[in-house]
């Protein structure tokens, strides 16, 4: 049992160091994007399926909805990590036995991804800080790196990540990406 705990903690620390290294390299412009043709709807569906394992113990239901065959040219691994970070964050903050919804649509020549949870929301005083490194709000047991990495990934693909809505029972993060995926 002790070895299992030690192994889990070692994996957690390894992910933390990898995340810190990614952000440091990103700030120094040392992370080249590996662009390839992909379907964002497939990535969202696969990522949602993967995080359902995290949602299960809390009784959180994760659903996906939206358009199909949403093609995009971008870095598959980074986009998966971005979506995974946003979904993981939503699961952590959703009500027990709650719901997380992920949607994907094209709007005015842009690709829009919405991740919504039914948790308590982000306090007004924390709304600007949540995209800073190591900021953890509420009862989060994360490292405080998921949202900064997700925002950097969106920006590296020429898009944005914003907290679009936050109130008790509804918090929505929105990623907006250019349809042509040309970086800013």
C-alpha cells in the first residue's frame, strides 16, 4: 500500500514538473507547435471519454455535444492537454453527482469550445487570478497549472480562453480558435 501511494505521488510530481517545464519553455518561445490535420470533435470526444474515470468517483456526468467533422490544423498533443485540463478542472469544481458539458461549434468562421460545470462558480475576486500559475481556488486539489497551460495553448493556436460565465450552478470556459488555425 505504501509503495502504491509513493508511486502515485511520484507520478503527480512528475506531471507537475512537466507542466512547469512546458510553461517555462512557452514563455521563452521554446515550444514549437507540431501542426497536423485533425478533427477537434474527435479530440473532444476522446478526451471526455478519458476523464470520465476521474468523474465517476464523484458521480459527475460528462457529456459532449456539437458539430461533427470540425477540421483544424494544430498540435494534437497540446490540444488534447488543453481540453483535458479544462474538463478536469470542471469535474473538480462540479457538484457531487453533478454535470459537466462540453460543446463544439463553428461560429462566424471560428471554432468555439465550451466547457460548463454546475459547481459553485468562481468568486468575482478570483476571476482574473485563475489564469495565473499556482492559483487554486475553493477546495481544488490541483496544482494550479491547468488553466495557465490551457490558455497558453489556445493563444499559441491563435485563439483565446476566457471565463465566459460564472455563477452558482453554472461556470463556463470558452476557447475560441481561428478556423484556419494561424497563430497570433
